[in-house]
C-alpha cells in the first residue's frame, strides 16, 4: 500500500500566491495545549485515557463518553471553530446559528450522511472530554485540569440536517478551558488548514511548526524518538513512524512553503522561518 502522505501532496495546489495575500479573515486558532501535544489520530477503542508528551509538557485527554476518545480531523476542526468563537465573542456561552447542514458547509466539509454521523459523534466525544495539562521541569511542576464544556445541547439530527429546531444548539464552555483559550491560543491560516484537513497528522504538524516558528531563533534538532512520543500514536517502531512522518512533512511544506527544515537520520531540524500568520495580522500586535 502506498504512503497516504504522498497522495495528499498530489492533491495540494500551489498556495504561494494565495498565501501572500493573507488578511484577518484567514485566521483560525487552536488552544496551545492541542498544538504542543495532540489528540489521537485513529480510533482508540475502549481506551478512556490518552497521553502525549512534548518535552516537559504532558497532555492527557480523559473521556467521559460511552463511545470513547475523540480522534481524527473532525474534533480538531471543531476545536478550531470553538476557539475562534470564544476569542471572537469573549463569551463562555457559545450559540450555533442555522442548520447542521449549514454548519458543515461553513467548515468546508462534505455533507453526506456518513460525514454527518461521524462529525456529530466526534464533537460529542470532544465536548465530553477533560484535558489534563502538566509541566514538569526540575524543581517545579504545574498541573491544570479542565473539562471542555460544562453543558452542551447539540440539536443536530444527521438524518435531517436541514431542519431548524425550536431549541438552539449551544455550548457552555468550562471556565478553566475558556481561560486557557483566551491566554494561550495559536494562530493558524485557515487556507492551509483546509488544504491539509484530510489528514490529522498533517494538521498537527502544520500547527506545531507554525507555533514553533513564532519564537524559533536558531536551528533546532528534534530527534525522531521525541517526535514519535509527540505525534506517533499509531506506531510501535520509531523507524515506521519516521517514514510516515517524512511524507507528511513534505505535504505540509507543499502547503506551507515558507517553512524551512531538514530531515536526516538524527531527526527533524527546524530552521528559523516566518510563521504562516504574520504577527501584524494578530489583534494587539
């Protein structure tokens, strides 16, 4: 079987001209915790705890949903939408206007029955999850626990996506998660997100790289072993993970050509590069 990362490369168009005209309408955001360490890429079955490590940072996701942990691209895309709404409105109470069909269209997703069922299931999983954040450095440790939503009312019927209900779909975001979003969100380019959204690994790599480029001052080597702890959820052998990651890194570079990096037997070397969203576009900069 071929590497799916190579297939993604073939589907990407040249974004150089498009990306040179970025404005604030192209902004989207993701909480830093979900950039530094990531959600599962694939179904984790009956597992209810998920852990990823990035240097001194440890992310745990705990599921309270009967169906298990959130995984794949859909919870990532919804987390971006929710983060945007929190930042845009400054509110903990987020209301969703319009039909389920219109919401999927706004996210540039297919609207067929399979997508409608899977997307709703993944949103249910995400909003029923709790996130544990730990920072562990010599002489100091920090821990924070936050559920994502105190309350959710998803009036989405996958069988009748065009229906408008008498009750509004709304989410009451937990205060700790709200504060995390307000203080620690990473800006991304929605056009690059849309180009890479078929692959959760490609989305994770793009978000992580543009975050690192905001503060990277010198070339930095990240060994394959550490990258596998951060991104390699489906691989037991580092060498298998390395081959997959290489193809997706090329795909990310196709969509984000300003990203500068090298790959060799030691690992991935990031080189100072412009972030995909320039600071001048960000509120308060």
